[in-house]
């Protein structure tokens, strides 16, 4: 099948198929004499695997590792589980970060009258020297910065 047919069968856009090929996540397709990409059932299955992994939020590098594990029929399942558990921990950290941002924003929204007056604590906070960090938490670290620091440790 051509790239359009493979895209439809796998749920991965033609643009993303080309991207996955360019970053080495997906092997370069064989080509017809006229230069058109050709895909078979194995390639479509691999594309579905990639799409479903992306749907769960795995990074390109994590998917690369998952693909290697998937293709190695003798792999121990503990390696797959460890990768998935590490991803769950990353998702938990992102969830905490998003919840902290939401709480900060809710606090700012509650302080805004939302009427015809121009003064608004949301705009004032965003434009201030200390910004959201000062209103985000007692230690002055914004939820976003705190999340980035956690990811770096």
C-alpha cells in the first residue's frame, strides 16, 4: 500500500510517518521504481504500535525502546513494566505541576471582579516583577518552575 493507505490503516498521518522515518523511529519504506513509498502489514502494525504508544504519552525515545522490546520476543516483561512504571511517575509529576498551575490560576480568578473596571489581579500578577511565583506558593516558586526543577533532579 502507498503512504496514504498506510496512514489510513494505521491512524498515523502521512506527515508523521515521514517524520518517524526521518528520526529513525520507523524504517525507511521500500520504494517503487517511480519512487513511491510502499508499506505492508508489518509496517502498518508497527505504525499502530507507535500511534498507541504516543496516545499514552510515551516520548519518541521511550517508543524506540518499547519497539525494541516488542520486536525482541525473548525480552523479560520486567523491562517493559519498568519502562511503563517510569512513564507513570513522569505523568504523576506532570499532573502535580498542572494541578498547581490550576490552583494558582483559580486563586487569581477568584481575586478578579470580572466587571467593567480595568483593574485585574490576573493581569497585574502576570505583568509584575515577581509574577506568578510570588502568588503561587509560600516559597515563591511557581508551579511551572517547581515542576521543571523536579524533572531535572
